[in-house]
C-alpha cells in the first residue's frame, strides 16, 4: 500500500514548476581556470542565448573586459551584449549589483541604473569572500591581473552594509526592479526578514541561498536543510526558494533543493565543471544537464513567462534595454 500523501513540505512551493537561472560568467572565476568562460561581449551574448535555449528562464549577467577578461562595471560594456540577448530570447535579464572584487557601490549600481532591468541581484550582508585557494589550481596565469586579484581576496571584505542594501533597494526600486536576494549564510536570511518587517521588501521574495563560498555557509546537506528551515520560519510563504551550489556542489545541491520544492541556479559563474574533472564547455551544457535531471524527476521547468508571473516581474517592455 502506498503512503498517504502529506501536505506540500515547503511554504515556498506553490507551483510544481522550477525556475532555472543561469549565471553566465560572473566575477569569481578567472580566465586561466577555463577556456570556456565567456569574456567578450560576443561570447557572453552567445553563451547567454544558448543557456536560454537550453531552458534557463533567468539570465544573471556580469560584464568583463574583452581584452583580458577582468570583471568591469562599465555600463557601456553591458550594452555591447544586452541588446543582442534581448533580441534573441524572452528570458528574464538579471543584472548583478554584487559586481566584482574592489568595485564601489556606485560602480556596482551603474549598469543597473542604466538598464533598469526586471531583476538585479542584491547581496544581503557583508562578508569575507575568499577566492585565493583558486591560485593553487592554476599552473600558468594567462593575464597579469589574475594572481594578484585572487591573492587580495585574502584581505577583502565584500561590503553590503544595511545602508548599502537600503540604497540598492531605493535606487532600483524606483524603476520597479525586483531582486534575486543573495543569501550566503543564515544571518543574511535574518537581514532579509528585517527588511521585510520594515516594509522595504515586498513578496514574493526570490531568495538565492548560496552554498560553498569561502566566508559563507558550507555544502553539507544539513546546511541546505538549515537554510531552508530558517527561511520557512522567517519568511513563511512570502518567498520563493532558489539554490546555488558553488563549484563541484552545483548539481547535487540544486538537485536536492529542487526535490524539496526549490528553484535552481547553475552556470559558469558558479561552477566551471560539468562532471568530475570535466570542464563545462558552455552554459547551455550546465542548463541542459540540470534540466535533464529535473525532468527525469518529473519536475517541470518554468518558462520565462511563468517565471515572471511567479516573481511578479514588471516585464521586458518596462526596461531600458
Ligand atoms: N557569484 C555568486 C556566488 C552577485 O552577482 O551579486 C554570487 C553573485 C553575486 O552572483
Ligand atoms: Zn553574480
């Protein structure tokens, strides 16, 4: 005899559909780690379009300098790939406000202010963000900036004070932009609840729980359960849960979270690997892999239109792309 069905195990799950976000290039990895990391505007556009074609409903985007792949906050660099992405897909365009190491908040906000996108990331607390262990895995650096950039993360604070968060909410809130709230640890969920209490954040809240950044919570299944339980307790049914596992934990944690009712984020920003020792040759390959796993588990993938409805987004037509 089969077990009786229980109530939906999570307050965050009000539809069966899973939103796949793809983070295309980011600012964590360096070009020397993988020849497949998109660097130029053409590469970023092509890779983003491939990810959307493979099933990503949201594209989380950073820009890099084409000549050496260094992350840049320059809005003009974003405008060298965004129109092409917008012309080729209706996937939601999500612009980082985390930017890259060493950028000021003004710089981190510059592209988002220019683009007024449907969605931006918003990092929910200051923290250490250690990328220096990557150095041990690099045999030869391709570009001058890379080694010093990794090394300086040893003494770097990723700054996201309450005043910074208020400023992002206010500046981009005026455009009707909504947020991917990046929570790297339990305290960030409490910060989110604090802003919800103050009425500065309105549901549905898209919570990106991040596992495996040095300086944030770890990658044990218990860590994932604790973040989810805490979010359920603090945010109830005001939130939509998404899971990001850094590095080789990308696919196992996203799969575990999706089974529990979460949405997923994959992409070369978060992991350069498709499997053990195997570099992912594209963002599309990562999206296709998680999509296949989810569909094998009888989970349905949300379209961009469904993601917009689930997250109450303003629509592409109301952006400045
Ligand atoms: N790189 C991720 C761990 C942002 O762009 O605002 C977090 C991130 C931050 O995507
Ligand atoms: Zn990012």
